[in-house]
């Protein structure tokens, strides 16, 4: 699987929400593109990803 253009091996299908947790992301602070499609935050738990997928994770950072 490609995550932000970096090759990663999952070994098995995994829920997007679980992958975000494993990678240290907070779901409420990211936008996800999976194989060219934007995934709604409400669908993170029901979206399963595999080693064949391409994932882009954009995290939001606050500042002033």
C-alpha cells in the first residue's frame, strides 16, 4: 500500500480508523483520499483498506 507516496505493508485488510490510530493520527484532524476518492470522516470505521490501495493523509494544523 502507498501512504503519502511511501510504501507500507499492512499484511491484512484493516479498517481505516484502525490504521489512523496505528499511525498516530487523530481522525478528527485529517482528510483522507483513498484511491482518488475523498472519504468522509463518518465512514472511516466502515472503510476497509488493503495492500493494493493508495492512501493520502492530510493533517490539519492550527496556528495563529
